[in-house]
């Protein structure tokens, strides 16, 4: 009897294991097919359309004045928004994870706010604040200052939608590390700045770079909020995503896909760096004896 039961169990395992293997293969195939259809194929089509008329047309589409202005404005916006949000994210993360203070939960809520608010709504908020009919608009007009439909408005809108990225990467890492090393430094009479520069910052450097990378990618690709506050002034307030939209609406498909391919190339580089940083973060979390 026992022999018969053992034989039946072995037979069942022999039948179930191939079925599990086939199910696993089928799931992997479905996932790869989905990624290929909705991610890889559109990406390939972007580059095919961009180079459909040859290299000379592609280079001309990227170097013509309006495109060059859009590329320049995108880079300027990122160069301003990313460092500012990096400093904010680092300071906010340090305060949230290392100290207890009144309003801590409110600060955490503010950090999560751009994730729950549509970028278009955030752009409208800036229009209500700084537009001609807004709260500060008359004062800005009286002092010959312009924020909406100008570079400052684009930078502010981009900063709003990108400021959580650095903080959201740093907070979990700092919470996981705890305060033991900082407290040990304080017992050795280290100042706050010495503790920050020699202990806190080196411990989160890879997570910080990861957050900066994500922040930069969002800053260069932001469309909704920037579209509301830019005014679509060609050659002046159009970033690369807005310039792509204008070219596409004008049926200038080759030029539109040429600029889009540049954004796609930046996204690919960002993805590669993201994978490398994720690998580095995972490697740093493995104990030294396991790494060897």
C-alpha cells in the first residue's frame, strides 16, 4: 500500500513539473511579447521614422533654429531644476529620517503631493498664481517681471513635478541605515556638518545618484505642466516635448520623430544608468562575506 502511494506521488510529480515549466515559459513569453509590442516596437519605429529621409535630413531637423532653441531650453530647465531638487531632497530626507519635529507628517505629505496631482493641474495653479489675472500677476506686471509664458514659469513647473524623486529614493535608505553611526560621531565630538559630509552623505551616495537620474529624466520629458505655463512660443518657450507636438501637428513627421528620437536616446541612456545604479545599490546592501 505504501509502495503504491509513493509510486503515485512520484508519478504526479513527474507530470506536474513539466506543466509548471511550461506555465513558467508561457508567462515569460507573454511578458516579453507585451514588452516587445508596447515598448520595443514603438521605440524602434521612432528611430526608423527619424532616419527615414537620411542622415542629412535628421541632422537638419535637430540643428534648425527652433529645434536648437527647444533643446537648449530643455537643458537649461534641467540644469536648474535638478540641482535645486537634489538639495531639497537631501535636506528633507535628512530632516525626516534623523530628527523628530512638529509638522513632519505634513512634510512627508507635501513630498508625495506631485505624485497625486495631475501635472496639468499643477500648471494651472502656477497660472492662477503668476498669470495676469492671478494673485501675484498685477504686481509682477507693475515691476516688469514675467513668469508665466517665460522661462521662469517653465522652470518652476518642472521643479514642482520633479522635486519628490530624490527624497523618495533617499528616505527608505536613510531609515534602513538608522542613526547609530551619526550618534557615534557625535560622541566623538564631530560637528553636524562633519557628520553629514563624512557619514550620512557617503552612505547614501548611490541612492542620491539614482534619485538625481530619475529627476533629470522627468525634467527633460515633462509635458503637461510645462505645456500649460509655456504659452507655446516657438523658438522661445518650447521645450523638446512641446516642439515634438508642434511638428507632429504640422505633419512634419520626420522632424518630429527626429527630435523624439533624441528624447528616446536620453531615455535609453537613463535606463542603462538606472540599471547600473540598481545593481550597485543591491551590491552595497549585500554583506561583505557574501560578496566574496
